[in-house]
């Protein structure tokens, strides 16, 4: 009897141990599941917090084009469809050829274009008045004849504005809309600054070299540069501060007109 009781107690003990083991495993599994779920709940939502990547879709951007209005482009030649040329006279130093130039213009009843500095105007005010009284065009050649690419924007503005004020005070007419950069020294920035004041740059087609008289250039050489390069739309660069211009201008006008060309002022030749 004692043996049977012992065996029964052993079996009961084993059953209890097994039950306890099974219950403990279930408890551990449940705890682990809860821990995992809690961990997952605490993680950021990938769809809400993911780093947004830039849109790499290729898009065609419109072409950026810049165009300068025709009224602001630099003038280097007149209208080539017309049988015409333009004579321009720069006045920045002396006035040796002033009277003979005006006499030749009057003889052939011609109107041309003069680019005059403020300092020349201050030195020869009666000369400016004579040019204006003869019906010639007067435009801006700056005040002190500087290299415009080597001075500030403020100085460029002052050079053009001072000259316009001086000349308009004498003639009653503005020097706009044209200016000629001294020495032909200009770039796009200079042109833009001048354009902001209402000026358009005028260069030339043919430099006659009359200003190189002191370098040994002769009247014959200047004649050749004018006639050998004769072509529709030419803008000739000449000066008042030398002797050659006055010596040859009457002859040049005669020969050019005899070849069927018109000699026109800048304002009507473009």
C-alpha cells in the first residue's frame, strides 16, 4: 500500500511539474509577443517619415534667350540698301578744319553728323554754335574724352550728362540719342550704361586716319582710304583737329557725289 501511494505522489508531482512548465512557456510567449508589438508600435512610420527624394523626372526648361533691342545695338554701318555714305566728324582737340568743313558742307548743301566733347564745347563755344546754325547734327562724345572701359559707371554717366547739359545749353538741342566712345574704347557694359541714359553707341566703318597727321600720314593716304573703301552704308570717321580733313573734304564730296552716292546725316541713313 505504501508503495502505491509513493508511486501516485511521484506521478502527481510529474503532472504538476509538466503543467507548470507548459503554463510558464505560454506566459513567456505572450510576453515576448507583447514586447515585439510594443517595439513595433514605437517605431516611426516609414511612409510618413521617409526622407523625400527630389523629383528626378526630367523636364524640358524653356530656352532663355536675351535679345538687345534694335534701338540699342551699336551702329557700325548705315543702311546698305541705299547708295549713300555718312561722314562723321569728331571734335575733341583742335578746330583747325572746322571752317573749311562747314564751307564744304554749305557748298554741296549737305548735312552730316558731329560728335563733340564737353571740353571742346567749353573751349570753342562759338564753333558749336556755328555747327548748330549750319543745321548739322550734334551728338555726344563725352566730356573729357576718357577711355570709358577704365572708369566707373558713375563717371560714364557724368561724362555724358555734363556734355549734354553744356551743348544743349548752347544750342537748345539734346545730344541724344547717339554717342561715340572716345578711341572707340567700349564694351557691352559701357553700351548698357549709356543706353540707360538714352544713348546708342556709334562706331564707324572706315577710319580715314586723318588724325594720324602727326605720325606722317599724308592727305593722299587719307584720300585713298576714303575712295578705295567706298561702299553703300559706309560711316567715315574724320576729325576737326587736323589740317588734312579741311584740305581734302571738298574734293572727296565732289568725287563721291559724282559716283552716284548720296551723303546723308546719321539720323536719316540708318
